């Protein structure tokens, strides 16, 4: 499970640079976060409630995480629900320990 550095999240704080962090409704950038914990790679997406995907290799972890995100996106679109807030890379690095890689999946939000 991903370890949190603080009792609060960086995106919960009011920042001066709020307009830069504003997400375009037509494009969604979903962060895939990989941390190293106890010698294994843990993959997760902040903003999506899920159990960490754990593997020895980062490539296998990334593949499984992308499959999970794909199912989440399809389900969210089918239910015509709004996507959650996804934090910036800087906010993720401040909030979680042992981050080794952040990749982003960019999707078009069909309305």
C-alpha cells in the first residue's frame, strides 16, 4: 500500500498557482504512480480508490495498472459520471513516499 508522507494531501491546500492546475474538461491526464516498497513495485492511481498493484518488475506492474485504468475509464464513461481530480506530478511527489516513476495517460473526455 502506498505510504503517505503527511496527514493531508497537497491538492487540499489552497495554492497560489490554482489556474495552472486547473484541468481541461475535454482532456483528462491520469497519473500512473509507481513506488518501491519492501523491494517490490507498487502501482496505483491517486484519485481512484483501488488496491495497489504489486509486482517485481515495473513493466508488468504498468501493464496491469493500465488495464485497471482502462476498465475504470470505460465504466465512468458508461455511467456518465465525472472523473475524479487527479493531482499534478509535484503534488504526488510531495504526498507519497518512495515514488520511482510517474507516467500519465491522456484521454479525451467524451461528453
